[in-house]
C-alpha cells in the first residue's frame, strides 16, 4: 500500500490538503455497554446457590483442614461476581440492568435470538440449583454411610 502512495508522490499526482484548524473530537466506534442485561436478582440467586453448595458441603464434612479451601472457594466466588459488578459501574457506562418487570416483559436477546424471561432464568439458575441438590444428596449419603 505504501508503495502505491510513494508512486503517486513521485509522479506528482498526490493531492496536498491543509491541516484542519480544530482538532476533531475522538469518536468511539463501539458503544461501551458493560452491562450484562440480566436483573441483579438473578446474579444474587446464582451467588446464593454457589455459596449454598459450599455451606452444605462444608457443614456436612466439617473438618478444620477444609477451612482454608472453603475460604478460598468463597473468595473466588465473590471475586468472580464482584469484579464484573464493579466493572459495570466504571465511568462511561450509561446503561442500567433490566428490572425484574422489564425482564419479565421483554426477556433478553442472546446470540441465537430472544429468550423469554422464564427460559433465561432456567438457563442461568440450573447449574447453581443442581449444585445445591448434589451437595444435599452427597451430605445425605455421607450421613447414612457413617
């Protein structure tokens, strides 16, 4: 590409234009929407499910040697949801998460199309719910085997 420009300059066909007087404002090509589109209650329920699993398993297999690994898991879960929560509050983010009413009416747009609120809620909460059920099942099995 630069070879073509040099040829234009050498042949005298290059057009020289004046520098603009005022500096143009910076134009961002991408709108910075740091919001994930779901209501805060769904994130809270997800965190509650993960922490509930740790609570069930930690209390079922209470052992002083498990204190540090459980604390590390809790820190990772809180960091995994806390950092994106802080990220949504950075300067330049003008969008707000949907309220539960808006979510119920409009649902959410995904890569494969619009999802109803019920379907999106099931997809978001299925893993935390299964983890809590699994933790309860393991705790019951462990209690029966003892």
